[in-house]
C-alpha cells in the first residue's frame, strides 16, 4: 500500500497534479510555523498554533534570513494577505515577498503589524524581533525547570 501511495504521488507530481511548491520540503521557523517556498523571492507562512500577525512575521523573517540569505535591512512585503493557502489545501497562509516589484499594489508602511493588507512591508530585522517573544518564553520555561 505504501508503494502504491508513493507511486500515485510521484505520478501526480510528474503530470502536474501537484505543484512543485507543495512537493518541496517545508521550512520550520523558530516558532514552529511551516514556511513553503513559492519562487526565488516569494514564500508562504502557514498559520498554525494560534499564532497571530507577530508570529507570522517572525516565521517570514526567519525564513528570509536562513533560507533566502537576505540582508537584515532588506524589506519583506505581504504579497497575498491572510487567506486560503496557495501551497496547502484547506489551510490558511500569508504569502510574503522580498521583491517589491511583484506586489499587486504599491508597497506601504504601517505603525501597526498585520498580515491582512497586501503591500505592507517591514524590514527583516524588525520582523525578526517578533521571534524574541518565542525565545524569551522558551528561556523562561527552561529557567523555571532548572535546566540551565
């Protein structure tokens, strides 16, 4: 049965039944959200575990730094706002890009952090600061358990 499933998936990929993005391995960000590459400059963060906008931006920055190798001063943009996932059916995701020219609207800046506005952008170093929420929580748990 396992061979049959593998064969079916292989045929689906070869015939175009599944996109290359869904077949590609996902990246697990520091806050355990999955990130899937779409192109050389675009990727999708899959919403999970009750993470809000800050957690999604954290995962985007983590991916941009560790997978794309972008500079901390480069900007990330919401290409497709929170909605139906482009890489995983039945899931919710946000597509980000590092290429402002690929945005459906003009890039914008905001004083609030959200994932519902296409074109909204943050510098990678700013978005990466949201990962501290997760790291501080981990350190607190480790300290309380005497794991130092």
